[in-house]
């Protein structure tokens, strides 16, 4: 597959496609379902305005409900005097993942759960970009180590083996947060705005949801990478792999 040609649109949801895309960034349809370029955007199977409004409203509702389902409990835990327990954090993460799945059903984007590759070039760029984000974290932690006391405390799960910590801090959040942020939230926002804007917005919400001023810049950057991979591949799973690898590296290096 060479990817979408200039001017092609999705034959399923009529979304405009980025040149070279192999999957629709909105609904995840494969290239074989894209409308040929010679039909033109104006001749694509556009849904009628009265049919589009409920979908867009539904996408906005899914994005808002999904976000606050994770953000509000996290805010409550972080506002307490003591650090949240591992079980409490796990419960919030699982809640976010469940809301993400429900949101994908609500906006009709379960196709994003099909594992797909973004392509070798895109995958390589994503890995390099994720490594640069991690490198930035290392530089900042060396320059102002006192800023990272909070992060180290959250990752210090007493009484757990390294493998169990990786499950709690790397694997589970990677799956649940990708289902929620790159699945339901970015997918819902995609019914309201262009893919680029949806990526930026979901990345910002992703960073804010972690309730840490220290982590805000690098989590926003990570969210941009993960959002781009989601659009490029039409699936949440490449982002899960990157996200899990990033989290695992943070845990193993003690940042």
C-alpha cells in the first residue's frame, strides 16, 4: 500500500485523509475502503448534516466524560496528604480503561482495537521521538533533581517485586490510558476537529490528567507522539507498545 493520495477521503466516514495515510485517522478504516481520488471530496459519501450532528455531539460527550472519569479521581488522590496506594492507582487506571472501551463503542470506533502497524518508517520515527522525550526527562532530572521527588515517590511501590511494579506502572497504564486518551478521547475529538488539533488537545489533556506540573511538558510531548502514531496506524496498539516501553524505562532507571 502506498497510502492515500492527495484529496482522498475515507469511504466510511468521509473524513479528509492525510497524504500517505494507510488508515483513516477518525474511524480506522483501511486504505481499501477509501474513496478514489477521482471522485473528489465533494462527491464522497458525506453524511447528511442532521445525521452528523448527533455523532459529533456524541464524540464530545465521550471525550468529556472519559476524561473526567480518570482526572477527577486522580485529583482527589493527589490532594491527600499521603501518597496514593498501589491498589487505588490501579483501580483508577482500570476505570479509565473501561470508560475508554465504552467510549469506543459509543462513537463506533472499535476498529481501532485491531492491531496494525504504522509502517517501518513511522515506527522508527516514533521510537526516536519517544527516546528524545526520555532524554529530555533525564537532562531535567540531572539539572534540578529536587523536582523529581514526587515522581520517584509515586513509582516507589513498597513490597513489590520489579516485575509487579512494571505491571502496575508500565503495562496497565499503557493499555488503559491508550484506550481512553488515544481511543475514546482523541477519537471523540476527531468528530469535532481536524486530526492535528485532536492530537494536540488529547495530548494536553493526557498531560494534565497526571496532576503533576513537573511531568506536564514531557507527558505532553509523549502524548503528541502517541497521538500521531494512533492516526498513522489507525490502531491504539502501537501506542500501547511505545507507552509501555517508555514507562518501563522510567521505572527501571529510577526517574
